[in-house]
């Protein structure tokens, strides 16, 4: 787990149908690039199934692709800059005749700016987040049965699987473009979620991650998120969920994390700021004290568990006193990791119009101060794991240095010296720890 600048919390999940990197001679080829959060990774998985059904072979390099699909993120400006860089490169490859068609999907596709991008760059198809199914027609599928609804199944098979339980968001945080590009919340029926989880588990999935922008806001026909989580935890051998909103997080959910053996004891609960004044400006709907109380409940329920958060530094109007309060909250909550973002103005959001821009140099200093505070706490907490023996779920197979990447039940990321395949559990002793990761020796059995 990491403290980082501009990355959205993202557990890297291997995809069920891995691209081979080589296509049959004569087959049409497509290359998918994904930018942004788990929601986008999951959407890319659906896109992958569509193009494979249409007879495309997936390739890794643009120059090998007849069709390139950029599945994009719009949350911060630097995500858009990255996509522009890729579009420039694709224009060049098209001029050389090495790429035939380009499609832009995802959150940029749903934003007004996509029209300008389509004019500036040579893009054949632009799709938002609600009409991804139109890609089917574009790639030559005769009819498209499935529309983009939360019912559309995600990854099949594989050891780790995402399951979308809700889409969109009903909040209106001052800085955030998500409600504009993803729409209002739609919750998927419980039976449909459980059905998909059971199918995935029967197909070999050992780790289910429930997904949504405000996953804990899920409710359907009198049931609330905790009911759904408990039911999923009965059906799956290992379960996690992201992203939660503090206003929706119920104490009973926090207690369930501690009590249910199959739930990973890891909570991602974005706080954004430690200052009540800023939380009000951001329309977050809670005060810092209420957030602290939630964390107390979590720590009591899962004392060994891991806690991560999102923090924005430099939101318009953020004063030195507001920043001090954020530092104090970071210290009090002792996060195991945090995703720290520099405020990025998004056209169409309230914060983009607000006075009180914080100078870049001040934003940078505050960013580093928050980062340092998070890393100090995380390092100290990780040190406490050294010497212990942990049961570790292997998420990714061994890398060039012979280390696999796994996760403890407490939600700590661990590098383990093993070649064992992903999806397996091993027991190993934690030999050392850094601020972001634990290091284990060879498995004991
Ligand atoms: N729904 C989640 C929540 O409310 O916590 C977060 C979803 S958002 C895609 C992920 C994170 O990006 C947010 O928690 C926030 O910290 C950050 N973010 C969103 N808009 C931003 C902006 N305009 N500038 C900087 N960070 C931003
Ligand atoms: Fe954006 Fe706020 Fe909704 Fe999260 S809760 S997606 S930050 S509007």
C-alpha cells in the first residue's frame, strides 16, 4: 500500500482473459489502454469481452493494433494530459498507417471536453460511461443484447474479480467531476450481486472486490450495504470493498469487518481534509470528529487491520490552519497509507469557480508535509508486523526478482519469496518492513 501523489486507490487485478501480446496472422487486432480507478479497470474488462466476441485479438502495442481503445479518467487534469499525450502518439501512428481506428471511452468521453479532443485529434468514436455498449456495433457485433447497466457481468474466472454493486454518485463534492460523468447512483439488486459472486467463485475466483464510487451507500429494497456485504462474505472465500464514504459508513459494517473471517480487515475511507471548515466547503456532509469516531470503531473492531484514505491538499480557500488540522487528523488516525492529491480544478465543478487559489509552492509544501506524516505513521505501524508469521494470499505471481506480491488478512501488502501461482495462500515470516510494504521470507510450508 502506498502514499502517493496522483494515483487513485487501485488494487492491481489480473484480468481473466490475458492478452497474448501476439495475434494470429490475419486476425483483427485491438489494444486497450486503461487510465484511472478500479471502476475503469473493470469497464475495460467488459470492453475486452466485447472486442473478443467480435473476433479481435488483443495486442499490447499500439503499432500492432487495428483498433486502439483509450478508456479514460477525468478526475484530475493530469489524467487528461496523459490521454492527450497518447492521442498525439496515435495521430502519428495513423499517419504512418500503423493504426487504423481510435476510440475514446470512459469519463473523458462523458465530458464536454471530448468534443474538442475529437476535433483536435483523429478519433473515430467517442463514448461516455453510459453508452459503452455502442462499441459493440462499432466493432461489428450484429446486435448488442447487453446495455451498460450494473447488471452487466464483469470478469469471469481468474483469481481476483471485481463486482460492481452500484454505479454513479448522489453526492456533489465541490471539487469532483464524477457525478457529472458517471451520473446518479444506481444500485444493483442483491440477488443479482450474489448470483454473480457465486458464479465467479464457482469459476475459480478466490478474491471478490465489491466496487462502487460510494460502495457503502448501496441500498435496495430495504437492505443496506452491511446486509449485502455479510451475504457476499458467506459466499466468497475472501472479500474486500471500495470506495466508501464516511457519511454512509455504519458502525455495524465496521464491526462486520472485524467479525467475518472472510472479509479482509482493510478499510479505505476517504476523509479529504481534517478541517471542519474545509469539509463544509467541500460538501462532504460530516465533521472531522465524526470521522475520528468511525476510525475508533474500526480500530476496535479490527485492531490489526489497515486503514487508508484520500486527502486533497490546496482546495481553494484552504488556510494554514486548515492544513494544520489535516496534519493533526492524519496523526490521530495513524493511516497505514494515503492517496494524497493536489487540488486540480475541473471545469463544471463548484470548486473551479471558487476564490482563494492556493499558490503552487504552498500546495507542494503542504503535500510533502502530509506525505511525511502519513509515511512516519505507516512505517511505525508496519514495523510492528516484523517477526510475526502471516497467512498471505498471493495476488500476483513472482516478478523478475523472484518475489510474489501478496496480502495478509490485515490488508498489508507483502513481497514473498515464492514462485507459487496467484490465488494460493502461503504462511511466511515477516522479515522486514518499509512504509509501503512488508517483506516476507520463503513460505514455511
Ligand atoms: N467516491 C470516492 C469518495 O468520495 O471518497 C472518491 C472518488 S474520486 C474518483 C477519488 C479521489 O480523487 C477522491 O477521494 C479525491 O481525493 C480525489 N479527487 C477527486 N476530484 C479531485 C480534484 N478535482 N482534485 C484533486 N483530487 C480530486
Ligand atoms: Fe466525487 Fe464526492 Fe461522489 Fe466521491 S462522494 S465520487 S468525491 S462527488
